[in-house]
C-alpha cells in the first residue's frame, strides 16, 4: 500500500484484507501528494509541489514527468462607457448623478459628467440604476461541491473579488488561474491552500502536520504555488505560528488566524470571526453571553489589525423578513438544492442571534471599528447572499450604510492591496449596477442588474441561465 505519511511518500506491506503487516517505509524525502500505482505494481506516480514524479519503489530511482502547463491572463480589450443615473463611488458618502464611467480594457480611465461625446465604444445604459464598486467577500471558502455555478452566484450578487482562507492547495490554484484566464465566470480569487493544523484536522481543507520538517515543506509549497495568504489554524503551536509569520512576511503574504493574542504580538495580520474555534480551548475574543472586553478591543485598535467578524445570520434573516419574495429570487437557483430548500422553508438563519449595538457581537464590531481596527466583511458560507446579510448586520449594530459598504469595498481592497474598492480613474473596472440607492437603504445593494468584473460585463439574467459570456461588443448600447 502507498500513502502520504508525514508529508512524504511511504509504502506498507499489507495483507489481502488491507491490514498493515509492518511499519511504513518512507521512499521519498520531498513533499508528496496524490500517489497512484502503475500497472506493474512497482512504480508510483505522485505530485511534488509543482512537479510530477515517478518513483521505482524497488530501486528508489525517481524521474520527473515533463509537464508544461501555462495559461494566459485574459485582459479584455476595447472600450466600455457606463452611463450611471446615480454613482456611489465610495470615495465619500455623496451620491453623484448623471455620470459617465469610461473603461479601457480592465481599468477605469475617467469618471466624468454625462455627455454624448463620451459615448465612443460600447455603451451600457445604467441611467435608471445606481452604480457602485464591486463588492469584496473577505472570507468565503471556495468549494468544488458547489459547482461552477458558485462563481456565477457571486457575480450575480455583485461580488467581484473573494478571499478564500482555506482550500486544498491545487484546487485553490486552479480556481485562481481559471478566473484569471477568463475560462470560468466568477470573481477574482485571493486564496490559500490547507488550513495549517497540527497532528489532526477538523475540516477537509486542513492538513495534519506532525513534525517541524513537514511544517517547513508545507511553507515551501505555499511559496511555490504562490498562495495569497497562509492560515494558522486551531491546533498549530504558537512557536510554529511565529515561524509561519516570519516566513510569510519574507515572501510578502499575510497570515490569518482565529485568535487575537499572542497572534497580534507575533505579527499575525488578520483575525477571523467574532468567536470560532481556538487552540486555547476557550475563545480569547468573547466571553459568555457574547461579551467582548476592552483588552480585546484595544489589541485590535492599537495594532490596526484586520477583523472579519462574520455575523451575517441576523442580517440575512432581516433581509428575508423585510422582503419575503427574496427567497424566490432566481439567483438562488445557482445554489445547491439544500440551500434553496432552507431558504424557501425559512430554516436558514432561523435561530440567528440578534445583533445588538449595546451588547454581544454587534457592540464588539462597533467598538473595534471605533478603536481603529479595520473591519472587513466576510461570511464563510453560504456565499454571496450572506455578504449582503453581513453588511445588513453591521447596520443593525450601528454602522451607517456608508460604513457598512466600506467594509465590503474600500476596507477589504486596502487589506488585500487590491487596486479597487472605489470608482475612480486608474482603478480596476469592478462595478455593480443596482436598483435603488444603497446609501439610502442597504438592502438595495443586493438588487443587482449588471456587473462588471475586471472589465468583463455580465447581465444577471444571463448568469442565472448559465449564458454567462461577457456582453462585450465593439460598439452599440446595452440596455
């Protein structure tokens, strides 16, 4: 039998029933992944970081399988002019009227008062709509079991960038490259591989690291695969977490965790969740009754660290209470059946704790924001609709609509060093066209009619029907 043992390839003698007849014998010293036997029962094909290898288990001879996999980032060409009836540019809480947004390729080149002379190229008539920046979902795990429709669901709800803080490493890279190559409609992907665990795991995207040597191999894999962040998970010892921060920062990527201390002391960049699991056996962020104390608030505030609360259930429930027909929105057809059924039956978020600005998670979020922490919006799962629930929850906690939208545009763009989050010349062309003014009513942010993601124009009806090719033509008006 062959398997990955402590990060390397090993073989065991087994009985006909598959029972081990002896200890494992390591046959590689390099990182190994996804082994498969050849038909001769002598050779094993395996993946080693970014290479394919074949090893002869009798002689130990290893050879590399030639593999030349390349892709080309798909940057749109041509010119799009969006005629916005109203513009929420997120540079300020002021709504502008009758504006032309000019896009060349995947960049905004100008934002100017509407004039017929601007309309050379493809014109998108959004004169009856409000245009706002594309939303950023800062914590959302990409999952292959949601299918390719998950990417279309994100776009259909106005989300043009996601950060996935835990995935299997090669699926994470494939998701990012498929988006960059333009072969699968979906948001821009900032991702990582395994949740870095120790000895055992809880989630399928975790890895049970059992030694310092294996830990170093995993760090090297993150570097070679060019992950955008590394996540220190619940059981990783503090000493290894410190080493992770040193390594990640040396290659220019941040580290995320669930904890606040000693994470803040050693330089961990992001804290995920108001609560969630911890290596301490208790939450270092909230006490019983969801109360957070001033020491936690000041650790966030004085370090200016990034905080992704994830308190969406109450906000999503609020949206559904105010708009019962939202449960029948055709965009939910892009979700797995079990989510659709929960929405229709109103089971989803049925037991969500209320968000109280005077107590609990609501007060925690507001206190951290006022102290100087950078609040960014994320959801875990279900994706897309719950981001709108998240920002609605922030308004229930006491944020203005503008502050809540900043948490899903300006703030995560800053946290990711992403050239987006506002609508102005030079920024990436990530725009959402919605019915109504989201600064007047935060629920209007989910009423998406069209979206431009990295310069590609999509119609929501087309996304729902899987006819999701970009609506780009050389000239003419798209209404």
